[in-house]
């Protein structure tokens, strides 16, 4: 049985939103941010979630998920601005039951 998970997302204005995200739709964090309109239209997910633009960069604020990046994500973040050790691309973080309780902050615009 699938369930919704809770994710805390701090937007670019510093406001934290506690949202519910479905685990049965094969979504990623970038899509959830867009779904809840937590970033200005046209400023996140510009490449459509292909790990090609870093517009969905976020900072992982807790240890719910791994900070390990796949090779495409690592390559993109090596060229991005505002990168920190806890940076991940939202498009590369799947919304699964394992992500329940995740806390992230959306990075500044590129």
C-alpha cells in the first residue's frame, strides 16, 4: 500500500513548508516543488529533470537520504553556483517512503 510522505521544504524566501507528497506517482523532489509552486515559475526544473541545468539544486538539511550523487548529478553540480557539501539536484531525489521526513532548502537561483 502506498502512502504520502512528509517533506519540509524551505523556499528561497526562507519560509518552510511542510507538505505531503505521494509515493505512488514516481515523482522527484523537483516535481513536488513545482507542484506546490514553492519556487517562481520558470526558475526550477528548466531542463525538465534531466540533471542538465542545476536549477533544482537544494541543500539536504537532515540525514534522511544519502548525500551520494550519481555521476550526472556530480558533473552538473561541479559547474553550478552556490554548491555546498549537502547539495543535491531535486530532480535526482525520488519521492519514496524512504524520503519521509526529508528536510531541504531550495538553493538560490543559478
